[in-house]
């Protein structure tokens, strides 16, 4: 039985190269779309070779899923504290994750490619969107149950309104104020003075 401190054969992977490959793939996905990017162009932009890219990712689709995962710069906030504050923390988290440079260009590319490569948009939904929507829906349900929101409120519609306002504002003006989470939540869940 090998000892626990025996290293696997070969050189360890360079995390700087991993980041360069993902950054190159993210830029190309945002600028050229999935169909317009290639392992050759990603390798060239990252300053490496196709075999080095293939050692990390088996396919172009796998690279795109890694790009989607890299859009998540903050995990979902802990479920503790007052309900409204938890909802606000989730909206701040959502804004932080999608305000990163190229994030919305990547989303646009995934939407553009939906008919030919629906699995890519599905990966974005499963990995980034749905966990936050589910957490927000749960907080809204708890807010309704606690009487902090109207009994007639639909948590699914409220979640869509809150999160959808981010995309709507970006499409309309490309200007998202730093206080977007606070001002948006105030419209559906006013802070108690």
C-alpha cells in the first residue's frame, strides 16, 4: 500500500494556466459565442497548447461549464438572521456574481446558442440561477408565513420580479447602481422603520 505522502506522477498543474484558459474561454464565449470558439483559439489566447487545454477539459462544452462555474464568485449566503435581511443578502450575492466583467455577455451567448446547444443554458440554470432562486423563494415563503409579506403573494412571481429586474435594468441602461438590491427589495418588501 503506498504511503499517504506519495505524489502522483507528473508535474502539478499550474493554477495560473488554469485561470488563463478559463479567462480566454470566457472572453471568447462572450465575444464569439459557443460556435465561434475553439480549443485552438482558447489555447492560443491563454498562451498554451491544445494538449494542455485537453488535459484539463475533455471538450469545448466542458470548458463552458467551467466558465459558468467561474461566474459564481460568492457562494449562497448562510440561512440565518431576519428574513428580509436574508433576502437582501441573496440579491447582493446575485448582483456580485453577475456584475463581473463578461458575465452578462456569457449569459447572452448561452441564450443565443440555446437552440443548438440547450445543455449549456441548462447548465447555467442548474449551477448558478436555480440555487439562488430556490433560496430566495424559500425566504419569500417564510416571509409570507411570518406575515411580513401579503398572504396573497406568489413567491415564484416575486422571485422572478426581484431577479428579473436586474436583467431588465441592465438591458435598458447597462447601468446597475450599487444599491440595486436595496432599492429593488424595498419595492416588494419594505423595510420596517
